[in-house]
RNA sequence: GAGGGAAUGCCGGAGUGGUCAAACGGGAUAGGUUUAGGACCUAUUGGCUUAUGCCUACGGGGGUUCGAAUCCUCCUUCCCUCACCA
């Protein structure tokens, strides 16, 4: 049988579109359900099968919820600004704008062909000034609220992208976008005060229905740690350093200040100046190497610090392994009990002073627990400063308190999370609405002048293209009317994606970023779906925005995404991550032509649980195609009539299971059940139209086109996609399995054993404790003509010489003849 | 170093206290159909053996329980994320 899937699919896609089947009804009385997939950056190469998997996972949920009686908001848009588009466009010699528009068009077409049930009236693209105008609007609001500030800071500079990039995007010293090595430069940049919400971002995780892994990653990223800030005296100045290990303070034998520390030179003596400068140069070159392989290096600054615990004079080094902007950029080094300090001390011949009992070796510091030794402050009459003999865990507190009491320290909380530097020296982004005026300094563009539209006429090549349009740059200062210059930096695209989910609900509003009532109705997002790679960037920024906008009275909820689901990655047929360079990309257009999208959807979901990775295989999809064809053949050959009781009972239990599976993203199990269901259906002599309809409904979230086609063949006039989800008929489910009676089974078994064993006048039965009441001893005794005694299997006083109780199973008794 | 996850048959993977030699699929083998291929259908796919039977098996050891793939504990291996954060 040849089935023209392409034709069927196209037909139903057209009919859905014409009937606006999936457009959300904003006035609906039904309970709302907002489901969202992370919007893609529209690349020129179009969708691949991995996208198809991602969107299918969301689509199945959207369709299931729709049929289950929810008013579903399921929009899609495009994260269309950003470096990749700019670079790709430059590469082919095109302007990013038409280039990206084309890509969006192509994506939209492909998404429609996948059969995804988006409401396209809600779409948006961040490249349109109607959208990024509100980026600028929020920028001004944040600026006013003190959430945005400027700071000169060492930044990650990517020489290839010609821009500053965030720590998150520069992990491992490699540019995330282009894999180039990062340089350190000191520039004045725009920062968003994400750290203001560090604690709330951490606490808010608790109530979220997110994968534990993602929550753990965020917790890690925020990196809250409790410790003590201790004052060290260096050259009559006070340097406060952060430590989580005050218990080791008596073991501090040197200090290390970060090579990037802004006040480093204050510490350097004239004699050491040359050495330090030489060292700093070498750090610059070394930092280009893979960070993980960096050797701990340092140089003596010439200065000494005083250890506040014992008054000892200890040298201060500058080191390449100390993070400049964590804590205070200087550390106390305890070589005996920290491996890094240990290696450093060995290298430069610094004293290693053990203060916790334990085994130090030639190559390893002792990092375990132990009793304190050598930890007494001298000349302390009250012996308050004597800590020898204490367990170090206890000593942490005691020494901390001692230092605090002596006003040499204080308890502090530290976060790894940094403020987010979000300005970029690139063209294809939202212009930062600031005007530089010689007289007035930095002047925000007045709200009424928004949007600051990104000029199209620029030259690409070296540096920031925006600097090449003089006409655009030259403006009057809004404050004094004098000559001003526009800010030529643009916003990181993560700014765009930090609030797009709010815009969908009111995407055409040109007065406000969104209407408060609409937000109230639809937000927060009930189910968010996307890859785990966004755990520490997009997902933190979006949460930050939500909290910031809440405090600015734009929103009245705390968390944007109630539930999050991470889909597994689709690998190529070779088991490798799909990528153009490996040539293992599977193109949905071709798959659709060859097998039909419904087969592909079914196949993708049947491969593995949706959160697990899976490999594409040509063989595998053929199996799914067989299944889909089988469904058609059933509907060609079936006899309409009355379903058998057995089938009805099984169908009902399947409705129950499949419903559960859809609810909880267990799509793979749903595909298994569906296979069982249709295998069962093919064996039926006669089935009612109603039951066939129910079967199709169960199938329709995964194979929507086929379900519609066959639903119509059954004589239905409406769309199955928005029909009511089948209800379970409980009576009929429980009908199942009624036939086997425990007593009859026991009688049968006893008779069998009697036939094998000669001796024995008493039948001893052993059953599950919960079955004890169900067994009719009299009836069994009568049937087998013996005396019967019964025990629960866990009865310790039972008579069971041969351990036959072990044979018992639910529904089956253990038998001993004695 | 910190955190997260996993280990089941030839393979992908169900199974989270009993009805499990383990769903479903793939692969393999045999048979049917077919001019052949493909497709489709049927059966088999741990071992002994043919018994309403036994043994072996869910990474390894130990434990809880009448009973463990499932719970606890230790170990091993693998994957992922973060990581010079003091």
C-alpha cells in the first residue's frame, strides 16, 4: 500500500492554518497552560532533526494539554540578533538583516512542515525594532533603578569576534562563539547588577519543578559560601582577605595577591618592581594557554604581611592562580593544608607549617580533618588564643569568633556569581540608548525617542561596524542640545532572551512592553523546554529579569518558569553530535519526503526517554514507518461493529496508562503502549467506531496528521487535534483479570502436587500475608479431600519443614504435604 | 577538587519490593508469501532441557526482608556539568 504522507500532511497543515485551530483564545474560560520552547537563533542552514525532536517534545505536550481541556498558549519566535548572524552574513557578503529575515522565513516554513501546533499570530523576532525598543526601555528603567552601571574592569576580549564577552561565554579562556583564545583587556563596560539578587536566585530554586541537575548547576554557579574576612596588615595598610578556613590561620606562611589586582603595584617594592613586571608580562602570555594546565606561578612583591593570629611576618607574592574579583583578590596561603598553596610553597621554598594533625607527604598537603597543633597565640594570658587539641571543624568557629572579638575579622558571605557585563562592540544587537555629551557626560536617550534604531548603513570589516556611520553617531545631547555622540556598543543577545516570554502574550503592543492584565492571565510559563546548555546563562538572566521587573512593578510573580524540561540531544547516525563539519546532519525536509513527518515524530520519541540522548538511524525510522502503515491498514480492513469486552477493558487500561505517560513526558512509554494498542486492534474481528476514535485520539499528539486523516475517514467532521481527550471507564478497566480466582488456582496446584507425591494427609498452604483472608480453606479441603492448614509466608511460627513457603507468590500458594 | 547522572539480554532500552527470564523496538535465525530484492506475516532468540521443572542472570561485595533488578551500605567503572572561588 502506498501512502502519500507528504500530501496528507500538507493538507492537514493547511486546514489547521485556515481554521486557526491552534490560535489561542484569549477570552477562553478554560484553565490556561503556557508551554514554551527556548526560541532558536535562526541559522542559515535551517532546522535539523535535533530541532525537530526538541519541538516535537513540546508539541506533544501542547496537543495533549489542548485535548485535555486547557487553553494552551504555545508560541514560537526567533532570537535573531547576535554575533553568529553577523559573522555568517559577513562571510557571504550580505547584510545581516535580509540574511536573517530569510533564515526566519525558512525556519517558519520548516516548523510548519513538522506539524508543530504553534500559534503563529504570537510570534516575534528580536531583530525588529518593535521588539528591541523594549530592551532599550528596560535598559533605561534598570539604569534609573541602579541595576545598570558602568565599570572599568578587566574583561574577556575575543580578538576574532572583536568584542568583549562575558565570563559565562569565555569559559576555559576560549570564546564560546568562535573558539578563539581570549585576551584580558581593561575597558569601561556596562554591567547589570545580577549579584543584587544572588541570594534570591539561590533560594528561589527550591520551589521550582526543574531537573535537579540544572538546579545544582545554578547553585554551583551562584556559589554561595560562608567564611570569614580577616584583616592582614601589609605595609601599615589593612588588606582584608576571605577564607572559609579560619581554622588554619596559624599555618599561614605567605600571602598571594592576584596578578590582575588593580592595587597590586602598591605592594611592590622598588627592588622587586622589575621582577614583578617581568612576571606580569609572562602571565599575559600564559593566560592564553589552556587554563586547566596552567602552572601555579608567582613572584615576591617585596612586601610582608603580619599574620594577625601570631604576629609573624610573612611574604606577599603576586600569583597567577588567584582570581582577582572573587573575595578581595588576595588570599592567605596555608601550604600544609591546601594543595595549591603546597605546590606554590615547594616551588618558591616557603615555610610549610602544619597546624592540623594528619599525614603530610612530600607531594601532598593534608586536606583532611584533624586536631589542631601549633595553633596558639603567644603572650595571650587568658589563653583565649590557644586552640591546640581542638577538632579543626570546631576550631573553624572558635577561631573565627576569636578574630571577630579581637576586631580582626568578620563573618561574610561570598558569591561566585558576578555582575553581568552585557555590552558588546558589535553591530547586530540592540543599540544601548545612551548619548555621550562632552558637557553632560552620559545622557540616557529619553523614553519618547525610543527606539534607537540600528542603522542599516554600516561598513563591516574591522572592529565595531557601528562606528562607521557618522551620521547615526552624531546627535544632539538631549539635555543641553550640544553636540553628542551615540553609544556605539550594543547589548548582548542574552538581554533579548531574558524577557521574550513576556512579550509573546502581547506581541503587538506598541505602547508598552506588555499589558499587565495579559501577563497576569498567562504568566508564569507552565512548562519550559530547552537544552541544559543554558543552565548558567539564559536561565539565570531570565530569572534575574523577572525579579528585577517585579521590583520595578512590572510583574507580580517571582519565577518565570515553573517547570523546566531538558530534552536529550539527538546524535547523528554515527553517534556523534550533529554538526555541519562532521557531515552527519539529518535534514527534516528529506526525512519528511521519504518517510513522512509523523513516522519521524514517532521514531524520535520511541528511541529513548525524551531527556536522554539518542542516535538517528535510517533503519530505525523504517520500523516506525512500518508501524504507521500498519495503522492505515487497520482502518482499511477493519469491520465496524461491536468491540469485544476484552478489547474494551484493555483499551481502557491503555487510556489510563497513555494519559499518565503524556502527562509526565514519558513519551517513549507512550509509543510502546500505542504499538501494543494497534497490534491488538489488528487482531480484532470487529471494533466499534467509538473505540477506533479513542485509539486515534491516543495517537494524535504524536502522529497528528495521520490521526486527523483517519479521524475524518471515521466520519468525523471536527478536528481530532482539538477534540476531547478520552476518559477512562473505570468499571471496564477493573473487569480485567477477574477470571482467575485464587482458590481455584490453589486447588489446581494442590491436585497437581498430590499427583506427584504419595505421602501426606495434611495440606499446608503458604500464602502472601495480604492474601490470607482471601483463601477459603474449607472449600479447598473439600475439593482435594484433605485436611488443610494455612500460614502467612512471614509467620515465624509456621510449620514448614521443607521451606515451601518460599515458593509462594502473589496468586500462587506454596504447598507442603505432610 | 565540587556537584549531578548512570551500569539490565547481541544492541537501544522498559521495569523502582512479589504475578519477571525481564515490556517495546532493533538485530539475528527459521518458515510462509514474493520472479528476485524490498515489504509483509508467523515462530524462535540465557542454559539445562521439554518439566504447571530446575539452574544462571539485572556492574561487584555486604546488609534489610518470608521475598530485592528494585531499599540500605561500601566498592568499581562510565558519562555530564562546573572548576586555580581560597
